[in-house]
C-alpha cells in the first residue's frame, strides 16, 4: 500500500447509509470550519441494519474507494 500526500485543500469524506450522517457532517464542519467535505448518503442501500455484514462491508469499501478517488484525505463513517 502506498501513502498519498494530501494538502489542506483536500476534502474530508463522510458517508452514511442515509441522511442521518448529516448531523455528523455538521459537527465536523463546526469543529473544522476551514475544511471542505464530500458527503455520500447511500440511500439506495439504506438501512444497513438488516443487511448481511458482508454486504455492508462491500458497500463501505466501495464508498471509501470512491471518496479516496475523489481526493478525500480522511474518511468519517457516520453510520451508527
């Protein structure tokens, strides 16, 4: 695995299985007002709760990879 260098202009990625993670994204914005965010609400697979763990892990990996590909320097998983 290689380490990528990110500068302060790179966003923080936040994802949730729905819109509930907006409160987490809001908290990140309040704590780190100079940061930009990329937010993914995975409404197509919401809720994650009744789904098999393997499916949740696969979705989480795919979303994380997409956020990293979009330049995210950090990922916040806002799911409960």
